[in-house]
């Protein structure tokens, strides 16, 4: 056990432990003996002084962590570069728009499950080809207005390379009197729309408009 009046000298670089005060200097550091510090406190002070003298590495490099985080964020928001746009083909197809499930069963004897009976629309040509239709606001008009599915039509459409689907651009009705372009019209606001329903402006019902196309 240490004598009451004894003192302990610790060689610590750049730090001095003196009871409860720390002073920075080079050389020997003085720690009060057990008469001034309890043995437990003395041990704790000794351990702290030793750790300070040898230096501890930081738990993490916060500046680097922030840099990595910023880099990760930048990588996420950067849009892809040099992405080649898919090639498209514009074509004109004639026929009637039907439900794909019904046409598959009628033409090929393929029975589908009941829940897909009205899931997909397709243009059926006079030769029996089926062209599935993309249901954007233009293609969806055949779902919302059954009158269109009773007409012989000509579709100006676009097909993307690698996909069998066609995207409708314009709809024409084929009648004995000629060829008519179809859209929906609001007489109040004088604006055209792609599908039946309330006007985009005044919310009054629009009407199916048929305008005859002049023969070239």
C-alpha cells in the first residue's frame, strides 16, 4: 500500500495530471499521492493519462462518412447516360377492336380464366391477326365506350421494337360513306378529348365526334 505522503511520478508526453486539473507541457507529469486522491481515482487518472499519451484513433472518420454519403446520393440521382431509345414503327391497321380473351377462345379454342375476360383489348384484322392494344388514354377509349367496339376501324398506331403491343395514335371509323376521324368534343368549351366522359374543363358530358376525312 502506498504511504500517505508519497508521490507518484508518471512520464506522460504533453500532459500533466494534477489532482483534478490537466496542464499541457512536455516532460514529467506529477500526480498527487493517495493522501489527496483515493486509490480508485488515482487508478482512473493514471489510465486516462496513459490513453491520452499514446493517442486513440477516432471511432469513425465523420468527414469521410459524409463524403461517402454524398457520393452515394450523387450516384442515385444521376440519370443513366447513353441509353438508346427503342426503335418504333408507325403503321395503319384495319379491323375491329375486341376483347383478347374472347378472340382467343373463338379463333383458337384457348379458354382463359374468367377474371381476364375483359382485361386486354386487341385489334382483330380481317385476316385474323390479333394486335394487343396499349391502354393509355387513347387506347382506353375502346374500354370506356362500347360503341367503338361495334365499328370497323382503322388505327394509326405505333409499335415499339421488341414488343407486340400497339399504341393508338388516331382512330378512324370506316363506313360506306367514307372514312371518319373519331374523338370526343365539348360544345361548351370547344375542346377535343380522347375518351368519353366529363369535359376536362367544364365537367359537362362530352360527345363522340365524327369528322369525315377527305380522300387524297
